[in-house]
C-alpha cells in the first residue's frame, strides 16, 4: 500500500489522521482499493456506523469491498445518507437503491 510519510504529508499541507477520525469527520468517503482477501467486506457495519451523520460513501472500487448487507441495514444510530457506487460490469455487490437511501436519512447537496 502506498502512503505518505509524516514529513511528506506535512510538506504537502496534509494532516494524517486515524481511520476512525477520518470516518467521523468526513462528509464524503471514497474507496479506491483492489479486491483481495484482505479487502473483501472490509468496509463493514462498524465503519459504516462510525461515519458522521449525512456522510456519503462512494465505492469506486469493487462492490465486494463494502459489506452490502450492513450498508442496506437500518442505521444503528441517527439518520445517515449512504451510497454505494459499483463501477464496471461483472462486479459483485448490489449497492443500495435510492429508496433505501431515502429511508436511511436525508442529503443536501
């Protein structure tokens, strides 16, 4: 996995944070990882529920990176807006329909 060193991040004006902080503070989380044994189902219910209210999840990777059962489940806490985008043909993962998003919360863009 490619990552910036703390010095490279500081020089570029980038603040490195933990995954928990990133999920809690980000309005949009975009996934760009390969599908393999360590990433299949990686974005699970715990990560989904750690996202801030109104956050949007965009999966630009393979569908199976996101635990779609957890994504489609009612939120464990307050209302959320969650989106799963699966790119390309033949990818596993079913995404979430607009109807499910509406039941999960509201979005303002």
